[in-house]
């Protein structure tokens, strides 16, 4: 039980690491256009992200799937930047289809590849699967908490403060996009 709690806490902290807020930015960009009425859809997308992340950690640990760290560190903020496009352009039509499900899953894989090397170093051989699933549980729990927190913030900004939904999304999307572009510039393999 101690192992499960340790790795769940590690997954929780991984998402809220102030030195690497990529998960946090991605979840906000993904969920910002939605309200509590869309919680099931958002839960599904966040779970797909966690599944992709977990599968890439699994592949890295068991099959030593290793890609260039330079490219992964560039692709991670690129996924965040791409997630901001609907926020800053006000194009929401893709959010009603399967498109976000596939994209969120693929983005989860990319984000997991960025953590794979470190995770492989700290995992023990005898409990690797338990540790991996516990880590995924921690990630899932905190991501759902972020979704709920963001939905509350959306409600407050749009319903209580009467902020225009499109202006709110543009403001937050532009802030996240600026962070993503800064991250891309710092990690560019070009």
C-alpha cells in the first residue's frame, strides 16, 4: 500500500510541478471552452490523456522505446500550442467530434515520452506494473481536480463576472500559448 501511495503522490506532483507545467497548461487549454454540462466528455478526454501517457511510460520501461529528448521536449509545448488554436481563433467545431479524443490520446503519449527516462530510473523491477498504474492514478486524480477547478473558474468568470466567453478563452488561450511558444523556443532542436 505504501508503494501505491508513493507513486500516486509522484503522479500527482508530476502534474503540479512548477518547473514543468506542461500537463497543467494542456488540461486548461483542452477544457477551457466547456462547462459542467460537458464534464463526462472532459473526463473521457483527460482519461485518454492519462492512458496515452501511461502507455508511453509502459513502452519506455518494458520495450525501451526511446526517442530523441530534443524532439520530445519540443513536441510537448507544440501540443500545448496546438491546443490553444481553438481558444484564440474561436473555432470550436472540432470539439464536437472524435478529433479531440484522438488528439488528446496522442498528446498524452508525447507527454509521457518526456517523463519516460526519469520514470524508468526510479521504478523497481519487481513492482514496476503496480508503480506505473499507481503513478497513472495520481495523474488522473489531479487532472480531474484541475478540470473541476477550471469549470468552477469558468462559471465564476462567465456567469458571475459576466465576462464574454470568447474574450475569456482568448485571454487564457493567449497566456498559455505564450508560455508554450517560450517553451518551444527554449527547447527547439532547430
